[in-house]
C-alpha cells in the first residue's frame, strides 16, 4: 500500500523541517511512500530531505500539461460537482481564490494517483494542502486525513467540510483540538484526534570536545513576530548590566532580521548576539550532540493578529538532547513544559527571561534536573517512533464520525 503525504514544500526548500522526522518514520513503516509538495522549489536544503526527495513527485502549480488536463476535465460532471463544493464551502472570496489556485494541480494528481495503489493520503496543514487531498478524495475515493497546526485552524479554510469527509483530523495539541471543535461542532469530537508532533530520541553520547568559555543561549526560530526575539535580546542587555555574560545565538531568518540587528547595535550587544542565519536541521542537531549549546530559549508571544505557538518542535528537539529550555506561557507551550519539562515565563517580559537564564546559569542542580526532566517528557509523550506507529494505525483504520 502506498501512503501519500501532501506538504507545502518539503522535501524541497528550507522550511517545514519539523515534518521530516515524521515522514521518515512513516516511510519505514510502509512499503511505499510518495511525497507531493504543493509548491516545490529546486533546492533541497536539509540532509534528511535529500533522502526523502527520492520519494517525491515535484510538480509546479501550473504547467502546460496540468492546464491541458484541467480544461479537458471540465467536460466531467464530477469535476463540476467538486468545484461547486469548493466555491460553496469557502467562507470568503480570498479563501475561495486560494482553493481554486490549486484546483488544476489537484485534478492532474487525481489522474496519477488513481492509477497507483494508494491506500491513504495525509496532508500537513489544514489550508490548501488539505484542499488538495479533499479534491483528490472526492474524485478518486482515496481516503484522506490531515494535520492542523496553528494559523491554519483559525483561517478556517473549509474546516468543517474537511473534518466531515476525512477519515480523521489530527491536532498537535489539546488546545488545537478545542479550537477545531469550536469551529466544526461537538459532533465531530471523536473524529478529531490529538497526536503530537514527535522528535527522534538520540543516544545521549556527547561527541564533541567543545568547551564553551561562555554560556551559550540559542533560539532556533524564524525571525517572525510570534517568536518574540526582541525580548530575549532585551534580556541579554539586562544580564550584561547584571555582570552576567552570555552569548546569544539566533538561528533562522525572516522579515524581522533588519530590525533585530538594529536593536542589537543600539544596545551595543554586537559581541554578545550572533545571527547565524538559516542552518540545516542536521547541523543544529550536531550542535546539540556536541554540547555547543547550553540553553535553548523560545521567547514566543501572542501577537496582535492572534498568532501564537502550537507545541514547538524546536523546544522538543533540544529537550531530547537533555538541553534545558525556557519558553513562555503562550499557545500550547505549557502542554510541553508541564511537570518541570522546562521553565515557563510570562510573555513579552525581558525581566522574566533574564531571571530564568540567571537561575539556570547559577543553580547547577536546577540546570541538570531541568535537562533530565525535559528528556523524560519527550520519551514519555513526544517520541517520534511512538507517534508514527499511532499515526500508521490511524492510516490503516476507519475512525467513525
């Protein structure tokens, strides 16, 4: 049986690296897997993505053949029925346009997948990637499911129709499930499953001989408003004024980079804050393995446009390597850091961040216990092998409405 994964970009491009472990694990559980990215680029950035690219079908949104097949498909009444469903269930004009933009490619894929022994389709993100799975399902009868994350829940792109027609809908946090149910209705409560994203559990054999003179704090996150980098930069300034020396490494890129670099210059932190840019996933894992990073901080916030975190894989990966973490009580982060899995502080508080860093730096017992507790939390609830086996069971079953 072939399992099809529909993604936004992976295995191509630099984003969505958090999906790589899951797809790799699923690949080991089924004889065949096919990955179909909605918008593939030519670049393969992450090492694990290079392995998965062999199982990918890289098609653009539009090319001559896709358009040709689409226009011929308009002779089919079934295609018109699906098109009407898309228009009727898209709650506004913008969402309708987004769904229509992937309609031709979905029609083309329907013809390809109908000829293969596809047992199940799973889409990541409840937006247009799941719309693709929905269209293919309507035209071929292939069962499908999807994973919803954060913003894609609140976008509400045909969410009730998708939950209704999918075998199951997966949320990565309890909060996510509650938010989905509030949109689609309590009658779908059994169909909406909570199944976390997972991470690989490495052996705790620290390979490197790296010995930091400085205490290295790292934030591996895109430079976006929801990540709250500016508050950790402020915290570095506070720590410096207290006579506490830390080095802050920022891994990622994004729209806020110029402003954050200007903030660093204004605070005269040029020697203390280092922008590493986008780093391949496997290199970040080597940094953890080699103990080059002492602490991972994710200073996330609730933004004015209602953006917030799900359960960040960036924190889980550090915890898997027994590296202590600090984050904020926003979104679904408390679900991860409950029971001492890490330190929780208030959002948008540089003072609280600085205090938490100082506590871990000065209290060795707290530092060590925090790392051990974080690792245990991952072993218990967020192991990729365990989660992938459960996901595989769901792919092979029929969840009742």
